[in-house]
C-alpha cells in the first residue's frame, strides 16, 4: 500500500503537515483534496492550535503536476481543476489556526502559492522561490506573488519566470529567517509551540483578525479589532490569561 501524499502528525497542540509526493512534491488533484480536508479538520480540532507546513525530502513543492493538467476536451474539467486549486490555498489561508511554512527547498508555482497562503514563513538556505508558469506557456499566479512582493519585483518574476533565493526573500522581509536545512523544521516547530501555548480562543481571534485587517481600510480595521477584543475579554480563557500573568504562573486554558 502506497504512502499518503500528505502526512499529518499532531503533538503538543501542533500539527505537522508534510507534502509527501517524491521526488518534488508536485501537486495533483488528489493531493490538493487531501490538503483541503486536512486544513479544514485542523480548523475544528481542539487538540491543534497551530500548524507547520513543509515538504518531505529536499524540495518543498516544485509546483503543479503538469501531467495532471485538465483537458479542454472534457466538459467541466478545467472548472473543477481551477476550483480545487483555489480551495487548496483558501483552506490554508482561512484555517482558523495559524499556519507556519517551513520552506525546505524549491517553492515554485503552486508551491509558492502554498507558501504565500501561510501566516509565517521560514526558509532553508537552499530554498528558491518563483512563479515560472510563463516558461510552459501559461500566465498565472500574479495574485500569489502580489501577496508577498512589491509591484516591480512581482511583475518581473511574473513576466520572466525568474526566481528569488531565500536570502533575497529575507532582504525583502518576506521570510522571517533563513536557516541551515537541518535547523529549519526545529525553528518552525519552536515558533508553532510558542503560538500553541497561548489562549486557544485568542489565537483563533488573532488569525481571524489578521485575515480581515488585510482587506480593510485602517479606520475600519481598528474598529473591528476593538469589537472582537471586547468580546474576547469576556471569555474564561482571557480572564485566566490575565490572572496567570499577574500571579506569575502557567495558565490553564479551557478553550472557552
């Protein structure tokens, strides 16, 4: 029996999600459906408060599997393919829990889209990032590049298929840190465990706020944050967090 194309491990409030389709973890439809199902489940699992996404081997994700491209001769095939492609990124972006990308090698095309959907990015020193669709006669991914990069760099990469190194991504404040390959996953897991130690409801509210304020004018965003902060302040976990801080002890959260 073949191994799953996406692996899931959960421990200490952290879900480790590993792309597992060697040698380059290219995304096909079945793998996308697995990712959607996993991240939808993470949203509702009480034992998960943060997630880390990485790739097995030395490649994060070299993009979509070109052998799995839809056929123009099959009615609805392109629409179904496009829908599940969108939903893969949306499942990560809209996950109720923060998602950390540990980009352990090449992240191209749809692979770069997965990284762009995550909340926090770490990269190994050998990682490269790109959207090379134009090299195979396609044009897509501008919205993913725009999420991470400024106007000129986004368009240069979009028009040429050129890549950026991990160090160049660090210089552009896209990734948090560039690490040796062996130090990458431990660093991402360390950050995930720190997030998982916070009040669960506060983390969920914070993720929701981060997504919403991206879409709002500053005046509306601040009002939105004030409203949910007021609601959060009335919860048991918020009260416990304040008391534990004042009493200099570890909090005991109930998730309500």
